[in-house]
C-alpha cells in the first residue's frame, strides 16, 4: 500500500507520519534512529477489528472523540448546550516547511478547524508537537484538548519511567511495567506539583531504546498511557481544563501547550542527554552566563533576618569563595514568621536600620552579587495588600477561603494583578542593586474562582500571567538571574525553564536524600538549571551522616550553592569548603556545558555523574554508604564504569597523575576505595 507520508528529521532521529488508509486521521509510521522509516511500518496492524472501530486500533497521532469512540481520544468538543459531543472531522491538507509539518482537519458540523503542528528543534533530537483549534462561527466547548498522542510499539510489557514525590521528596525515579491497562499522572494544583513531573519515558521492556515526552505547561496537566491489546502503548498528554471545559469563541484560535518528544537508542541515560541538550537550547545565550556560586541564608536564619547577621554570613560566604549572596524569605515588613507580610514587598526598616540600600552596598563591598527572594503570587490575610485588594485573590462567592501555609493566592490571570506584580518587581529591581531573584510559590489554588467571571479558563489565564511576568523580567531586567521555585520543585517544566536561569528541585538538602532527588531530576533536566546547596541538614528520609566532601561533590553536579550556617563552621571546615568551591570553579564549564552521564544508581554502593567536554572528563563520585566494595579484607575498591570515552586514548587524573587507558575506564571503571572518612570524590581526567 502507498500512503502519503511526511518525515521530520533531527540530528539523529526521524519521525514519519502518514495519512491513514483507514480513515481521516494521521498516524505514526515510524519513530526512531535516522532511516527507521525505511521498511514496512512496525505499527502496521491486521485491520481486523471486533467490537471496536479501525480508529480505535490505529496508531493515531490525534483523534477526536466521535471518530475514536472507545480507545481514548485527545479532543472532546461540543456545542455549549452539550449537543454534538463528538467530532467526525475530514482531512483538509498538509503544509510543510523546513523541519515543520502542519496537518489540518475540519469538522463542518461543529465548525472547528484543528491543526496538528510538528516542529524539529535544531541541534537537538526533540520534536515539538502541539495542536491549534479555530472555531468558525459559533462558540464551542472543549472538554479535552490534549497537545498530542504518541505511539510506541511494544512486544511485551511497556516499561514506564516517571518522576514522583511529595514536598521534600521530589523527582524520585519510579518504574513500572504495563502489560495492559491505563496509567495516568497529572496535577490539579495549578502548577505541575510535587507528586509527578510532567515527563514520562517509555521503553519496550528491557530494550535499551527509550522514548520520552515532556509537557511545557506550568498549570494543570495529565499524561495518560494506555497499553493496547495489539502490542503498542499510546500516550496522550495535555493540559486539563480548570472547570471541566474551555470555551472557544467564534473566530478565536487556541493553541495547546507544546509537547516535546524525544528518542534515544541509548536508554534512559541517552534520553537524559537529549533532554539536557534541549534545555541548553531553551536557555539560549543565557546558557553562557556563568552561574555564580550562591550563598542563601534561608536555612541559617529562617525568618530571623537582620542586617548584622546577614552581613556576618555574607563575609564568611565571600571568604570561602561564594560569588552571590541571596536573602531569602523574611526581609520585608510584617514577616516575623509565615503568618504575615506577603504582598507588602518593602524592606523591613527594623531589620535594616541603615537602609536596605546600605545593606546591599555592604554585601557588594565584599565582592558578592546580591539576590532577593520573593513570592509574587502570594498574599497574607493580614497584609496591607489584602486589605486594599481583597478582590485580587482566588475565591468562590459565599465560600470560605482556605489558607495553605497561612497564605492566599493572587489571581495572576487578572491584568491588574499582573501589573501590580510587574510594578513591584520593577520597583525592587530598579531601586536596589539586585542581580538575582528567587521566585517562590508556596500554595496551590484551592477555591479557584473569580466571582462574576464564570466559565473563564482560569488555569490558562494564571499560566499566561505567570509567563507574561517572567517574560517581562527577561526583557526589562536582562541582567538579573532568575531562580524558579515553588515550595521546592513544584513548578518545574519547560515553559518555566525557558524563562528562568535555574530551578530549585527540592527543599530537602540532606545529602543522601538530595542524591536521590538529583538522580531523578537529571533524567529529565540539565545540570546547568539544577540549583543545589551544601547545607547542614540531616537526612529527612535517610539520616545516615555524610561528610562535607559528599555534600560539596553532590551539589557540584548542578549549580553549586551553600545554605549552611557558616557562623558555626570551624576554620577547618571553611578551608575545606573554600577548596571545594575553588575546584568547582575550575570545572563548572564542563558540568554546565558538557555531556552528562549518570553512573550507577543511588541504590548501588557507588553512584555518580560523568561530565565530558573537549578533552576533559569530570567524575563526581559518591558513596551511598553501603561500603560493599570497601577494602574490607579481602575486599576491592568499588568501581564506576565510565562511558563514551575513546578506548584507545589515555586519560590522566590531574590530581594524582595516574594515567588510565580508555578501554580500562570503560570496562573496569575508575576505582574508589570508600571508607567511613572517604565517601565522595571529584576526579578530573584529561585526555592525553
Ligand atoms: C520554600 C522554598 O522552597 C525555600 O527554599 C524557601 O525559599 C522557603 N519557601 C521560604 O519561605
């Protein structure tokens, strides 16, 4: 059979879509390494259907309910009166451009045009997919408006890898095998949330090839995977309408969020590098702005912020080599604890008796940049802002507003609220010498309503407001580095990553807990966006003690920061810290711009990350404390097998001078004789 087919090619992959011979829809022909489309489609099927329709069995790229009635559809559209809840569209035509494809479908009866968009991302193995809807002459109701569906042929059970958690335990890598049935993850918290990242990897059982998707949407979302009887997994992903449906007005065009689709023949590890490269692309030229070593005083002083103690910390931070000092929560009026102050973004004169300006000048005189925390979407019930604008918070008329962390949430979908936030940020950044802004958010919307504005798409409006403010920050204050945070890692996805410089994965900074969070995080996100601090925190989930070296090496796998109470550190600890920070500065370009490989897992005795750039290989190696490989008589050193090196080349350890053959490092690995006093190492190898 011949079909109309279109192939999109990235650096190493190709994605072929065809028009189905069975009906008016597009379906996947092949997706994998370059050339994978050269042969009969692995997704072809017998065309025998009992009790279902061909559309239900097809590897369809996108189908409305109506045409695909039983097996899960991406689009549910109807007239506002609920009539015609379904759609039976026709193919209109295809348009192609360099690296882009658009397939248009039209439903005459509802008057809805749907265009499936595909776009390759130069320099990456990512294909972006999204869908655009235009209503012709009447208002329509979209109950489901997914971005895309992807199809993966599976011979046995599909292996799904996803990132799960809760506050303080984000990004735990979790796996399950799905032979049949439906798997679903998502969030209704108005942010991606701590429970699941909007990211999924799918493999065919033990097969190394890995497919991945990630949704760029900082609001409500879902990813649903269905293992089908014919041996395939079909994954649908998209935003979730706030009140059950989005209304699209006549003449209006609505675009879904983008779904990034990635493939790697090298398993989850290779897939992580595809995502890292994509996020380097998202950072654009800001990737090349060195991410400074930060000191943040939150864990040292909490809400007890005053100039004298902050300056004492800043002085010590500068002494050990920090380059930036960030004052976290607690710097503004009315913020003695978490019950007040939010919304009244004025420096507390009692905390800064010589003036905030003078305080910042004193920090800067130490050679440090200055950064500030803010939670722009939040408001405390006792604040002046709330007294002046009670109508600015989300609320449902006649219902009590619940407090979460003693705060209410501003309706950032309102233009006046956005203007207030922009005005506040402009005022702070314009008045004070601030080079770094940490944007936090500590509560989800609960009573999410805007009285008198029923039927509005509040989730999308909040997202648009949030992105508008972030875009404003980028254009009006291009020199300010922005850290994205939501009570830890509650809002980390590609729309945020494209508009911030770093993100905060978790409030849990305890070493072994952090190791497991970072291990999961680095599957989906790049080292150059991963903010990570060395602190004094004991483990919340794993209280085994770890050395200062462990804490530093662990934090160096991303963007190094320090959050410990340095006032209590001994001179020896400060000297050691200065040494680690110095070493980090020598290799951070390799860590942030190189290719990263995850070595081992936190469940094994040794775990680490290998970073390669040019002729340098940096290995951050960490002992999980099991000491299985320690030199207990007659034990041997544990080994971390490196990857991607040249077998015939030689690699010299710049600290010890030991020279290794590439084949040796690939086959046996780098040795680490862990002991109770030696639980981490940073090895820098230079190719000779
Ligand atoms: C939650 C953040 O994740 C923390 O790092 C800190 O900024 C606190 N909020 C401050 O309230």
